[in-house]
C-alpha cells in the first residue's frame, strides 16, 4: 500500500497526536477520518483481489494439465501474496513434477506448507501449555453495582431440589416398529 504526500502528512499528524495527546482541529479530524476510510477501502479491495486470485487458481487447478502455464503463474502470484499452498495444490504439483517449473514450485510449496503446519502446531501447543501463573485469577466483584459486595453479604436463597422423575423405558420413548405388510399374491396384482 502506498500513501500520497498528503496522506503521509495526515498519518504523521495522527501518530504525533497519539504519542502526545493534544486537542485537534476539525480539519485534522476530518482528514484522519478520510484517511481511515481510504485505508479500510484498500484493505477491502485487497481482500476482494485475493478472493478473485484464489478462485482463479482453483479454476486453473481443476483444468490441469491443460492449464499448466497459467496455473503455475497464478500459484506463484498467490504465494507472493502470502497464500499457504493447500493440499490440492501439493497434489496437483506432484502430478505435474515432470515439468521442471512445476517441480521447482513443488519444492517451494512443500517448504511453505511445512512452515505453516509447524506454526499452527506451535500456536496450538502454546495455547495448551500456558503456565499456571499466567492464568488470570478470579474476578473481584464491583462494589457500586447491583450484585457487588453488599449482595454477597446477603443470604442467597437455595433453589428447591428437583423432584425425582422415573427414567422412562425405551418402549415408552420409542414407538413400536410397524411390521411390513406382505405384498398381495401375484394373481391379485394382475387382476387389479
């Protein structure tokens, strides 16, 4: 993403205000909002472009081997845009590895796919092996709101015990199976 000179000026002012808070003029606020809208639109456009590229890549992959040149070019563009190769891409490249360009791209995709899997596994293992000291403690009750400390001092009503209900038998829950009606004899079928 590239910014114009005016956009950079607005961005610099916004960053300066973020670091050293000061009152803003209405013009500065409007400029900052316009810049934010421009950045949001650029992000949405990048998302639309990425979705189009990935859809196009899938169409070319489905048309292989006849679309080999276009597929390899689109896959390289997608990889340059941060795409992690999918299992379908790896399978297609393995089938085309007789082609030197496809073989080279397969080697690159295998490395990228392995990195992606390792990164996902690392995130999962970090999430499951969080140290006990890092877990947040119990929340303290707010004193000024209903349900705060004053409510904690009051005796809480005990809920009534649920009445014992008998466990139903399967025949009470499930209706009996119907027996199939036998077909009529062959002479009745012909007459009817």
